[in-house]
């Protein structure tokens, strides 16, 4: 049985080092976001009284944190698009 080796570059001309760099960058950003989201889940689980207290504009911290998660996802996605090698 013969194993198939992928070509050194794909049809778009990306080299293996570029693919590896982009994958590492994506995984790094994923782990950053996962840590921030995990903190949100832990706060909601164990510090619900803190998350439910009014904060800026009378809106509780859980809502502001949720908005921050959404904004953070867009920021990380934008940074990923700018830092990815072509």
C-alpha cells in the first residue's frame, strides 16, 4: 500500500511553511478567545451575583462581557486576516 504525500504547495501557490504559519496563528487566536470565553463561563457559573450587578448605563456586566466577546471575535478575525501570509 502506497501512502499519498501532499504536494509541497497547493494550487494557490502556498508553501507548507505558509500553511503551518497560518495554522499556528489561527490556533493561537482560537486559544486566546477560548480563554476569554472560558473566563466568561466561569464568572457566570460561580460569580453570578457579580455578573448580574448593574455596571455602565445600568446594564449588567454579563451583557457588556457578551458584547465584548462579540467585538473580540471580530477583532481577532480581522487581525488573523491581516497577519495571514498568502
